[in-house]
DNA sequence: ATCGTATTCAACCTCTCGGTTTATCAACAG
DNA sequence: CTGTTGATAAACCGAGAGGTTGAATACGAT
């Protein structure tokens, strides 16, 4: 596989196990054992998947005694999404949706003030 | 590789040659020879890349005499982008990025790569 | 020091990817 | 029919993905 950043990101996303891991991490940090639990696969296999995700910059790992908690990093996801968006023709739709979302958030913030 | 739709899409995007092909097709239909021209690679290799893209639903191919014009299909791109967006929480950042991207594209209106 | 738990490393296997070359198919032009 | 051009098919190859098992490492608890 090519080793440029976008290629690494997309390749990392091209596996349902890894996507499930990312989905799990979106809810918060987790250890390797916790991440491996749902899968019918060896711990070592999951560890390899995590290495792929780490190389792609999609996760970072801390150290807490013998545990290596994994944390989701969204920067490469944003780069990948930006690449895709350039070739999705529906600019105005997306723009409208985002504009609505922002107005909604701003409105909520205003209400919180009162 | 796993054969579900998202996996096929991301796997197809995980190659710079295929991303360049999609970028080219975003400017309009093209034949296999036209698509192969920029690459230092055999026509057959490009044909294989097109087959991957076709299996992922990212392109469709017509028939015009002995030519097989390729056309970009954005539906899987939108699905992929939607998956990513679910895990990128940074709406306002995205908004800024999109706004910048739109201005950039409106300015350039032309020659660029994957 | 020893044991248990969390994680990784190393070796191995099988299958797919991305490329090649050679041969073949399909459609026009003469 | 023959020849040419556009495109695909088939067979092959080296490298890497994704999984396994077994050993090694790192740290905490006893």
C-alpha cells in the first residue's frame, strides 16, 4: 500500500473491525482488552489493528501502569472528509445543513444566556 | 479485504492512483486511455484500478463504440463522508474549512491533483 | 523473588493487491 | 477479409494484509 497520509487513513478505515474500534473510541478512551472484548479474534490481532490505526494517526496511546489507553484523534478524519467533500457535488446541500446547524447552536447558546 | 460497501469504498480510496483518477473524472467523463495517460504504468494496470472503482460503485461505464467512457458516481462518497462525519464532532471547524475550500475552488477553477 | 495481568513481538500461513506480460475480444476503417 | 485501435482476460510474481500461536516484556500485587 502507498504510504502517504491520505492512503494510510483510507486504508485504516477500509476494515470493519477498525471502524468498530474507532466507533467505540468515539465514546471515550479504552484499553486494548476492552477494545478486543466484542471481537471473535485474538488479542494480538486487535493489537495489530491498533498499530495500523496509530500509524494512520487515528489514535494515540497513553500509558497507565500496564495499560495502554487508546484515544481517538480526529485530525486525519477531517483531512479525509475534506478530500471526499471536494468531489461530492452537493456543496449547497452540505453548506445549508451546516449553516442551519450553526444557527441552531448559536441560538441555543443565546437561550442559555437568558 | 472485507466486502461490505463502506470497506470497498474506503479501500478504493486508499490508493493515490485511484484518487487521481477520481479527481480527473470530477472534471468530466473520460476513456480508459485518457485516464491512463498521466500514469507511468501499463494500460492494463489502470484498467484494473477502474475495475476496483467500479466494484466500489464509485464509477460507472458506458459504451461508445470501442470506447468505455467512465463517469464519476458520488453516492458512495457521500456514504463514506457521512460515516466519517459521525466521528468528527468539530462542526464549526468543518464550517470554516468548507468555507475556505469553497473560496479556494472558486479561485482556482482548475489544474490540481489528488 | 514470584506470580498474574496487560500488552507486544516474532514467526508463520494464506489470501489479496498492485503491477507485469502475453493473448484475446470488440468495434471500426480500408 | 484484414488490419488497427480501445479495452479486457489470464497467468504470473513480489510484497503486504490479516489472522494464528507461542514467547517475551512491563508493571502491580503478594
